[in-house]
């Protein structure tokens, strides 16, 4: 494939990427071709060495989504990283999606437990037996104990969410480097 065809294919596959980033990527690959041809190599050989433009575009999109997730911390950004990372290879569907679904399920379960503790505390508080002092204080204590546990679990789950977010971004970066073949990652 000649370098003009290669760059046209790459540009087509980079559709949806911000223009500034797209131009930077195209400029880098133009430079690869120019340097290779100055060394006396054929355009077809350079194109084969660089890989298919579709695969390069996938890697660029993953890197774009990872950078966006680092600056804009949201569930949507994390979902973009997850989906674009799984698109790199079929094996990533298992390596990335499997652990992500498992960890997300555990995280949601912890939120469910925290909400249940809040509901339990409110339930005990509103159905307290006020006929005697001893049951009243026992139920009041139980209600406050559940409320305290709920608050502690909520704070822990919020902090855990932040940690998991950063760990997943690091995992995605590591995975990208492994797919590219960088062993130093």
C-alpha cells in the first residue's frame, strides 16, 4: 500500500477523533514514511511494518479514551475505556471485561449493603417499642449502630470507588502496552 493510500485509510479510521489529535497522528505516520523512504525502503514495506490502519486507529482511540478518563473522571469515561480496550483484541474481551464485570458487581453489592443498613436503621427507629425503657434504648442503640455502620461503609465504598477507578485506568494502560508488544510496561 502506498503511503498516500495508507494515510487516507488511517484518516478514515480516525473518524470521530478530535481534529487536532487526528492531525497529530497523521503527521507522525507521514514522518514514518518520509524517514523510511530516506533510508531507501519501499512504501509497501513501511506500511506492512506499521500495521493495518484500522488497528492503529483502535490503539489511538483507546489512548484517547484513557487520557479523557484521567481528566474527566466519570462512569461514562470509564465505560469508553472499557469498550475501546476490549476492541483491541478478542482476548481482551476476557482479560478486561471479565475482571471489570466482577469488580463492578462487588462494588454495586457493597452499595446495596450500605443502603440496606440505612433502611434497617430507619426501620428500627420508626417501629421502636416505646412501652418500656429497656426495649426503647436497645432499639435506639441498634438503630444508631446500623446508622454508624452504614455511614462507615458509605465512606469506605466511595474511597474504594476512587481507588478502583485509578487501578482500572492503570490496568487499561498496561493492557494497551501488552497488546502493542511493549514488554517494559
